[in-house]
């Protein structure tokens, strides 16, 4: 499984140029395809969902030229789909699936529409029922009410039906109404759509109506629930069409600004007060939590309030997608946040209410989940947020939302590439504006004094300290206790993954028992360097080490801190001493503790461990090109600590 590890973030600042809106991109593509004439669409979103729509239109015979830099020229087919027969695969793109279903059902051909397995669990029966009222012939090759769909040419005599009243349910997905409205001009007849049940996610319908108007079709509205398409309505290419930036994508960066503890905050470009997307109102919700919001015609900025965010109760029916971002922002608010009227979350890319509740729970939030609401109580000082491995359920919004949770604790985000559905470049932007807690990586051979130096540097800076060697020692010890052979890579890595270890003020506990001394025995020292050579053991311990990377900062000591565990560390130190000096120090230590010391044996053992650590194929001990060399042959501990601290001050001043 792929993953992305995020350290705890401590601040956010900067500005982000957001990609085009998904909702607008897919509607504009379809309208341009159906229109009479040529449309040049600018700032079209490049993502999985829009790629599915583009591929589908190409399969249907619509010509599209890629002009580069997000610009496309679409040759409209003036209401007649060129391909009379086609099979379309639409992935998990709800906007593409629902709107193409409606368009093809009212076109004149035989079509099959399929998607990924989750798409086959997302209901579409209400749209099919509405289209059948217009004479469409739609069958379910799989489960009734769900994709895939088979559309047959309408029977003679039913050609061009319309001119009547069609009813469609509006309380499951607004995309049913959107699909129907977009497709109705194909009938050429005056048709009225009446929505039954309370219409949810209304702002998405407003986008549909606005875009239809830009393509020349004005829908008449009677009250809240009734829409009439005039007779002989037809789409006309507007020539040029600019896609504004995605307001749902903006929500992550606005939330970053609100939790990111800087006055500068985070600014998003391309979407603002002039937006036609309902999700711009996320900014109001965030302001309700106390965030400072500024807005221009095409930009927004959020920054953190001096006294922190506070929990709110909000009906989020109007911002169903961006409301997910609120659920994660709730981790940083005082008190509970209650997000209501979000039943549609259950039929999205995943059951988002269940997924959100489960993953927030992993961080230590208390979450109450109802059929159509979620109530989040954040972790507190007594029960701080825990480092966690977050599952994303192949849901782009889960991955993007949970990146924000890295301000609470270090995280591993599984399958981060699922963001490609709507925002392939998301994490590249995220790491530019979110700033991690600092980390100093100190590597070096055994008995070089790096443990003592690292712990003192950490104490001087008030940082956390990671003794990564102790983890390999713990695995060796746990294996001995459990009767697992030190050669058994699979057995060792299983132990490493489930290690019940705690580090408390210089004491180490294994399964609740203090093992600080046992870890330092010669047998365990030697076994640790053997178990550490197994890639599966190292992989199993990777996130456990990164989980130490918390605010206000970390000093990590080991063999591969700079190369593998914290490759982005702003300061890397390779702390070493000659084998003779190290052997001498070890002898002195043993003698001071009243133990015997065989100088020759100690030197030989030390060289053997060096050899194993340096020459193993995975994560060998070596000085990274960007690491500073701290040779302690002629330095005492105090001088080594002073040097490391001097380098840290220098690093910080250069970064500023
Ligand atoms: O630092 P130490 O002596 O406590 O480490 C014990 C062993 O663990 C050492 O022989 C090599 C291994 N180790 C490692 O492979 N990678 C690390 N980051 C730390 C230790």
C-alpha cells in the first residue's frame, strides 16, 4: 500500500493558485459538446473525474483539441451525439455518470455506462425513473437502481417525447436534477421538472442553471421545486469559457490558514466573492468558528484568530463537500462541532459519515455519528491527539481533509494518490504552505556519544528526543521473550509492527515492564544490529519513528535518520569518532560501573557492528552529502553539544 507520512505541522502561510472547479469543468465540457459551435474552455481541471468525462465525450465522437495549459477547444455537436453506439467507463465520477446518463437516455442510440465497484453502490434509480417518464429505455444489467446501465434507442413513436411534467427526487443527490436539466434541451420540447422531496445541495443546481444560461438556455423557475425548459431550447457555444477555481479545493487551504497560527494566513487565488460555486460559503462557516476571513472578487484569505477556533453547530446541506473540511477543522476548536443535514455523505465516494467518524477517532477525537449528522469533540490537553495511520477509502476528500489533521499529530495517509480524482497536485501545494515542526537528524556509529549529545541538544532546545536504536533493541528483546528467532524476518517484523513500547523520561517500557537495562546488554546490542539489517523490520518501525516528529521539534539519533527517516531534516549531523577512541570510551564506562572490560574484545565487537551497520544493503550507516561532520575524537560532550547547537542557530537564521 502506498502512503504519505506527514510530521506534525506547526504553522501555515503563503498563497495557492487553485486548479479549476470540478463541477464547472465537467458541466462545461458536456455543454460545450452539446452546443452548436466551438467553445474554448480555459482553466479546465485536469483530474481523474474530468478525464473520465473527456474520454467519454471522445468515445461519443465529440472532437476536443488540447491547446495546452488547461485550455481545450471543444467542437460542439449541436445536440446530436455523433456515436450511436458506445460503451463508457466513468470510474467513480458522479457528475459525469449522472449527467451522461440523462443526455444519452434522451439521445438516439444504444449505450452502456459502467464505473468502478463503488459507483455500482451509488444509487441512480431516481434519475432513471425520471428519464423513463420521457420514454427513455434504460435497463439495469446488474442491480436494479444502480449502475451499470444499458440505454436503448427509444422506440419509434416515442421519438422526441417531452412537453410534459417530469418528477424527480431531489433528496438523495442533486445530480439527478442537474443531469435531467442539462439533458432536456435534447428533446426540443417544453418540459417542466418537478422536484419531489426537499432538494439537497441546492447550490450545485444553481451552478447547473448558471452554466446552462451561459450556453444560451434559460430555465424558468416556479418556486423552489419546479423548473421549466422552454420549447426549442438549444445550446449555443459561448466562444470562450473560463472555469473559475474550485471552491471545495479552496476549503483545505482556508482551513489551513485558520488553524495555521500565523497572522499572514493562507490566501487562495482564482475563486472569491464573484464565484458561482456554493462551496465559497465554507468561508462563512469558518468565520463562524472564529477564523479571520478576507475576500476579493477572485481570491480569499483565512488566518487564525488570536484566541483560537471555537466549535459550532451548522446545517451543512448547502456545502456538503466543504463540510468535510469543517469536521477536521473541529480538531482544533474549543468545544464540540456539530455538522448537520449531511445524509448525502453516505452515498458519496464512500460512506463519508462512517469514514470520517472512524478516522477522527484514531486521532483521539470523540465522535458521535447519526444517520445525517456528525458531532466531533476534539482531543484535549489531558488526552492529546495521537499519531495515527489514516485510511482514505479511495476518497479524495478524505485524503485532503486529513492532511489538516497533521497539525494535531504526525500522520500516515494511506493511498494519498486518490486526490487525483479532483486535485492531483494537492500535496505539492500542501507541503509548500504547511510548515513542519523542526527536526535535527543525528547519525553515527555505535559508542560515538551521539546518544548523549542528541539527548542534551534536545533538552537544550526543549525538543522531543528519539533514540531509534532503542527500537531495534526492543525488537531484539521482544523476539527473545517471545521465542522468535533473530533470523526470522517475518516473525521479527510482525513483532516490530505490534511493539507495545513506551518511552518515559529516560525509561523504556516493553509490554508495561521496565527494560532500560536489559536493552543495553551486550547480547541485545549485538542482536539489535542483526535484526536491524532486515528490510521488513525497518519498514515496520518507520512510522513509529516518524510519530516522534511533533511540535515543538525533535532530535532523532540513529543510523538512517538523515537518509531515510527524516530526509527533509533542515539540520543533519554525522557524529563519529575513530574505533579506538570509541572502544576506549566504552571500556572507561564499564570500569566506572564496576564491570570488567576486555579492550581487545570490545574493539573487535565494535568493529563487527560498524561493519554490519555500514555494509548492509538497506539503510546503511553513512554520512549523507548534506550532513555536517562532527568528529568527536578530540571533543568532549559539552563541546560537541555546543557545536550542534551552533549549527542549529545557523540553520534557523538561514531559513529565515
Ligand atoms: O544506536 P544503538 O547502538 O542503540 O543501535 C542499536 C542497533 O540498531 C545498531 O547496531 C544498529 C541499529 N540501528 C539502525 O540500524 N538504525 C538506526 N536508526 C538506529 C539503530
